[in-house]
């Protein structure tokens, strides 16, 4: 069963928390990725640029309207995701507990429904 | 073995008895492989329905449990096959049995199949399930109450409760909450919510259940079952002891309410007291700090001991309540602590403990009742009368209300 770990947190930069904190966070994420890989459960991962660089499309009168900024303008933003393939929720929660972003935000664990394999949607369970 | 041909009424009776005794075991066995509680409950309901038409005609099978389990599994398999194109799980994984549909078997001995109820209890009280849904899920999946009955017990509209239960069960299936008993490492984090939810069953009022059955009895059964299945968890045995000792003093609903101190110990159930004390001994761990339920059970044991000694050991109660509010400072335990201190030290000390409670105290019936009693003993009759009236408005039990009004009346006279 595939689960996506979604990391939500207040966006920080070198200016706000310092270069050393950013470097430490990156080191922790590198170690986490290596651990997941070694356990043979890592499917994919993506850390995002700050939401300030996001662009959002909505359909207005049948025409796409392009706007700057993220979908939801909240204090905590989606900062990255990791997809893992594990037997059940307890296993997913155990890995989520070890996710470094838990120290600076919230980790959401969400089961996958379908995903793409070779251009075809297949069940994630 | 031949089958006894019986009348429809007797067959219905056997079906009902089986439902009571085995419901949770059958649901757990049916749901564990798929994680689908809804499907398990539906197919079991269909098996019971089929029993009610076949048993009166062909006779009650020697092994009703095995019959029901096989019929429900076959039904589960049929549904799974028809939905197979939508899923990619193997049939074997889904139904836990290979091959074709099987005839209801008499040699399918439920006592020789591992009991999955404990795993089911851990699923119902999983941290990923909302805390206020855990007790309702247990009532339905393990004890077989329907959602309308559960809704009444929680004083919420039937539709809302039914929707919540369905959503909870789909969540268990879709997020794939596993039907497993946590390992030694996770147990300390996982067990408290299970015991809390079982305790939640006990504290519910269930006035219209009728024929001598009560939810309190079902909760006690669940607590004892949980303790037995876990084997060696002190707090589980302590909860079994707590509910058993409290049940020993239970009065028939509708009877005149009497506070503990005015009850006649001769009317308490000696067998249940002995049983509860035996459970409490199994919870003891010398040299280890007692848990919350162990302290609560010990408090019950002190009260029950009046049946033997003729007097209440107030010093022991004082010690136990002081320990209880230190580790589990709930509003309820702090009110009870204040009542005991008010009796052993002075009403004034008890009152000052009550006054230190947070504002939520105002909605708590025992807070006003204890306050009324302490005020009365200080001679502040007018304030006491107001407190008893307030307690009476907050009470849902007519017998308790009558008792509180009587106390108010005695003081105003």
C-alpha cells in the first residue's frame, strides 16, 4: 500500500532561521532518504520551492486565470512530499514519526488511491 | 450428529444467544483479513438472517458459530468475486480461505481458531480513530449494538451516529489500519486508549435495554475479556476489577437512589466482590507504581470491604484519592477527592479544593452535589439548598434527582 507523507510547515529561509539551521535540516532529510531507501520502501520524494514561487490556475468563465501565489494562502504551506510503499498504516506512521519535518512542522499521512505506472493508472493498495 | 428439529421460536432464541456470545468473535474473524468491518458486519447479518429461515426448518446445527462463520465467509467471497474487477487483491488474501465455497461445517470449532477480538479492540481504539468514536465503534463491532441504540446512549441523533460509524469503518479499511496486537514496545502507548474506550462503555447510561441486561454488564464482560486476552497487563486486570466491584454495588434501575454511605452492604453481590478482588490481585505489581485504574479499583475495593468489616476505612480512601489525583487529575476524580478530604479533614478544606477546580466544574452534577453536602455540614443551609437544586437540574437519572431534591427539602424545612 502506498502512502504519501505530506510535510506542512511555516516557510523558513536563511534570513529567518540562519544558514546552519537550513544546512542541518538538509542533512537530516538526506539521512532520512537514505534510511527509507535502505529499507526498500522509498517510492519517490519531492521538496518544493517556497510557495512565493508558486503559480495557480483556475478556470474563470471557461478561461484559465493565472495568478501568483499558492492554492491556499495559509501560514503553514505544503513544503514537500515523500511516497513510501508499506504494508499498513501502522508501518506508515512509524516512518512518519522519523521524518525530520516533524521537528519543524506537521506530517500528514495519506493513503494512495491510484498512481501511474508506465502511463496507466493502477491501484495503490 | 443428528440435528434437533425445533420450533421457529427456539431457533430464533439460539440465534440470539449466539449473537450475544459470539458476535464480536465472528466479526473480528471476518474483518481481520480484509480490514473491512462494514462488509464483515453485513455478511454476518445476512448469515443470521439465513439462520432464522433455515434453522427452524432443518434444525439448529450442533455448532451454530461455525455455521454462521462459514455462511458469512461464503457470502463475503461472493461479494468479493463480483467486485473483483475493481480490486487487485487476491481472493485468498481477502477471505483468508482458499478454494471454493465450503459447506457450513460442524467441526469448525471457534475455540480452536485464534481469537481476533483483541486485535479488533486495538483497531477501534487506534490513534488514527477520533477519540470520541472509539467507544461507539467497540459497542457496534465487538458487542453488536445497532447504531440507533448507540446514538441514544450518547444522546445524539441516530442519523449522525450511524454516519460517524460508517465513516470510521471506511477509514479503517481505506487507510488500512492493521488488525494486529501491538508489540511490547508500542503497547504502553496503545493500551490506555483501549482501556479508556472500554471504560467509556461502562459510563454510558442505557436505560431501555430491558430484560435484566445492561450496558454496564456488557462493559464488564468486555473488560474481563480484554484482560484475559492480554494475559499479563496490570491496568487491564485493574479495569476488570474496577467494573466488577462497581457492578457488585449496582442497584436495579428505577429503585430509590442511595449514596454509597447509606447503602446496606448486605444487598451487595458477594460473588462479584470476590471476583473483583481476585482481578485486583492479578493487577498488583509489588514495587511498581499503581496505574490509574488500579487506584480506582482499590478505591472500590475499600468501599466494598465495608460488607466485611462494617466500617469504611477513610484513611485508606484519602491515600488512594490523593495518589489518583496526582496521576490522573480528571475533574471527576478531583471532586471525589474533595468529598473524601471534606469528610476526613474538614468540610472547609474540602470546599477549598472544590473552589480550586476550573470553570467546567459548573456542568458537573457531582461537583454541585458534593458542594451541597459540605455546605450543609458547615451549617450554610441556604447555599446548600441552591447547590442541591443545581445538581438536580444537571442529573438525568430520576432516582438521583429525587434524592437531591429530598436533601434540599430537608434543609429548607
